């Protein structure tokens, strides 16, 4: 029988990891998910925090996201180990260049490559006078990828339709998905922007969002959190 040892001082174990040599290590995983609505148009930034590893991952970078992420990291004594961008729209990537300049590895989908490289092309859709800076992407991600971050698996699903490169980040261990602008509580993402298409969006929601377990909490890029079961039951645009 495997030996069991506690790997840290926390006693509540969410899962048992069997290490080589048959030693079972009880790892206390208490991932904290914080989010904050940020300027200039109310876009959510997310911090996935794993205190036992002293690491956090940030998802999306509206204005002031870098300062907010640093505050969160300091509060939990964590290092920011990744910035994942759900898509390339200007309001989600404004502060991305600051993370990159600080050496935080960045992740994005190649179908939004142009918007990461030259966000000023979206200037006509943004607030006039904003400085839109390139966000260098270190890791191109695609649907089906399993990122190993914070000691857990994060599944990337490709959910185009709002824009070509929207991805969602599904963290099965937390029953949570950060979805960008594909779906909102009681609504769906705009499909009238360049690269948008309602039939593509509908297919993404049906095949990539509604196929997540019902109890999955959905964290959209704007507005409050919702859940798969709630949207399947009541989303007026895409029926479950
Ligand atoms: Zn968007
Ligand atoms: Zn948005």
C-alpha cells in the first residue's frame, strides 16, 4: 500500500497524487479565483491563485490589470507565472505589454495574431485617444491544448464567433471556465465586429461551452459569473 505523507500544513486534501515509487502525496489544492472589472469599458481580469505553490495566473489584461495583478500577487505572496489572453480585442489586451515587459510568459490563439501584433488596427472600435500597444505572444495555444499551470491541468477550448481567436480556459478541478466574450450571463458576445459570425458563435457555445459539465461556473469577460446549467436553461440567444 502506498505511503501517505502531507506535503504542507493544510489538512484538507482535494486529491491524492501518486508519485513515482508508490509514495502518495496528499496535496492541498485550494485554488482561489479572484476577478475585477477594470477600465475603460468594464472588462473582467482574472487571477487564478495557488497559494501552496506561491504562483498565480492572470487571464486578460484590461487597463490597470497589471497594477491589480501585482496587488493580488503581493497579497497572496505569489509570483505571476502566466498571462493568458482569451482573445485579441483591445479591451482585453490593453495592459498586456506590461506583463510581457516584466517577463511574464503570454498565451494567445494565433487566429487573433493580427490584433495582438497591431492592436491599433482596432482603434476605430476603441475609445479615441487610447494608446494601443503590441502584445508579444510567447505561446500560441489552440483548442485541445492541456496547459500544465499551477500544478493543475487547464484545458483550452477554441470558441470563435465573437472573434476568430477566442478561447476558453477550463479548469476541471475547480469546476470553472474563463470564457472571454463568447457567452455572458443571459447574453452572448457581439458577432458584428470584424471576424464575428453568429452561426460560428452558436456552434462554439453548443459544442464547446454547453458540453462542459452542468455545474461548471462560467466567468465571462464582462458582467457577472454564471453557470453552464443556467445558460442552457435560460440563455435567450443559444438554447441548450
Ligand atoms: Zn471581445
Ligand atoms: Zn470584451
